[in-house]
C-alpha cells in the first residue's frame, strides 16, 4: 500500500529529511574530534572519512535492487540497524583499524537513508513537483550539518570523542523507531519480480545521457565539497588556529547559507528551467573557486580567503542537488528508481573518496591543496552542466 501524499505530508517530509541527513550525521558531528582521534589512536583520521565513503558508495549498488524488489521500508530498517551497530563499535574501538571497520559498517547502513529517501520521493512525485520536494528536504536536512559540528564540539568539551559515536547510536535508534511508522511507498505493480536483469538495468541507466550528466554534475560538486569537509578540521584548527569548540560555528555558517539558498530556490524552481538553474549556479561557483585559489596563493594567512568563498560554494548546493536529483530520476523507469537512486548516490558520495584520498596523499593542513581540489571539481562540474543543458535542449527540440 503506497503512502498517501495527503496524509501527514509534514511528518513524511521531516522523516525523509532526517534520512537524507544520515551522511551529515555520520561525518559532520565527529569532524571537530578528528585531531584528537588521530592522536589517541595513532592513525590518520581522514581515513575514517575515506573508509566511510567507500562503504557508502559501494553498498548502495546492492541496496538499490533490494529496495526495488522488496520495497523501501525493510531495507531502510535493516540499514539503520547496521548504522547503530557501527556507531557503538566506533565508540568502543581501541585502534584505528577497528575504527575503520566499524566506520564501513556504519556506511553500509547509513547509505540506505538518502538512497531510499530519494526513491520514496520518486515513488510519489516527478518533474517539478519532485524538485520542490527535494528542495524542502534540502532545507530540513541542512539542520544536521549546522548542528552536527556544534554538538560534536560541545561533547568534546565535557567528554572524550567516544561520546560523539554514542550520540550517533542514540540518533540512529530514534530514526529506527520513527521508520517503523513509515508506510510502504513502492506498489506491488512497480516492484521487480526477481533480481534477473539487474546488470542490464544498471547498464541501461549508465547509457542514459541525461541521468548520467545530471549525476556527474552533482558528483563533481560533491568532490569539491568533500575536499572542504575532509580538510577543514586541519585547515581551520591547525593552520588558522581556530579553537575546536568554535570550529562548528564556522562550519555551520556554510550550511546556514545552503538553507537560505534552498528557501530562495523554491521560487526559482517555478520561474526558470531546472537545467538553467544548475548551469548558472555551477559556473558562478567555479569562478568563486578560482578566486579562492588565487587569494590563498597570494596570502595563506587570511581565514576570510577560505571562509567567504567556501560559504558561497557550499550554499550553491541548495540549488544544484535538488535540481540534478529531480532531473536524473525523472528520466528513469518506475521499476528501476531504486537502482537509479543507488547509482546516483554511489557516484555522488563516491566522488568524496577521491577528495579524501588526494588530501591523504598531500597530508597538509595548508589551504592550497584543498583549494586546488575544489577548483578541479567545479571545473568538471561546469563542463558536465553545459553538456546537460545542450542535451536537454536537443531532446526538447526532438
């Protein structure tokens, strides 16, 4: 029985927003603790982001077909349960290897949140309506990146970093209980009968030009954003000597900008084509990244030379994510939405692996490596956005 849109839509949107925020919950809360974790466990803390993103990106490719066959609710509950186990394991880990293993378990569970949330939106909506819903979800989920580092910083003031992962487990339990009341949204007629043809479905979606170009735009943006997320603790706390208690405020300002842009975007969606919004916003962000790279090359002692450009780039996600998700999922068949959402999420968050690996190789708290990766990610996003616009224009002519 599909979830009826007219029944408690606010409750549904809040739950979907919380599920979309699973990634932020799993990363942003413990960012202020990364230097302390590195010291206590004698390891390289950015690997905890890399390992999480690997598990997050790969596991979605398995959860997608499962959700298309068995529905959205059962895989979602299973995933949240795994997230709770991973969080408890991280809180009890005594070495970096154990932490990495439990972070992967966390990721395998957490990836069901945004992946299935996107699929549920597509089950219920399409086109501009889907874009509006994704935009509302962006506003709701933006609370997590603002509050996350603040909570992490405050927990560090009173407890050790282990309390942060205990907090994640508690939030995971609350989400598990809330999801028990979620009604199934995938009707029996739209479900896959078996797992045969899964690879053909994946290949068919990979050959879908509009889906792939939309996915590559947002994935390239996330390559840039994860460069900041991974590097910002060391850049802010170690290079600019920002107190870890106040790191959360600097990080939260960016997400506040994202929230404001998302609210404003509700009107833009009704006035302009989605692809035009994506292209314009990406090109502006690319120019800002170039300015940031030049400013930090000339003066690497100014916190504002990082904070101001990052604020603009981060805020742009309020337009780009909702628009690209809506475009991509509108061009796939109903019985492959789970697979498409999985592939979208796998590319989107998998791009963060590249950022964190590059930063691990660079191994510097200097802002220049981060600035170069952000510039490169947005350069790619600009190319894909222009191609997406041309492809959609071509399809409309036909």
